[in-house]
């Protein structure tokens, strides 16, 4: 299984002909995660104020194993989160 950084590296090299070190891509992903975390927290907090929230999950390769990519969708926004479980405790913890 390729990591997100590995997938992005392949796309950059094969589609755009831009060679970029895997570590550089991973560093930018981590920087981006830190910058958007406050916005993600605000969106997650806003979920409980929504009249309707549609929820789905799917398997997602993560750290050489399978985790779960969850999506919580409202009329105004969507929240994506990766969790180790696909159980109902994820729904309870997010909502």
C-alpha cells in the first residue's frame, strides 16, 4: 500500500514531470495538517448544531494497515476524518 505522500509523489512525477522527494511531500502534508487543524476542530464542533448529518465510512490504507475514512456531510459542509475503527463509537465521539 502506498501512503498519501507516495501517491502524490507518483502523480507529480508521472503527470506533471516534477520530481520531488518523498520526505518533502510528507513535510508539506504535516505542515498543512497543522495549519488547518483549528478549522477542522471548528467544523467538527458545528456538527452537533446541524439538523441532519449524513455519515459514511470506507476502508483507507493508513500506516501499513487499514483504517477507516469517515465522512460527515451536512447541507453546508463536510468533515473527513481517519479513525482506527468503523464502530459506532466513532460516531459518538465525533458528534
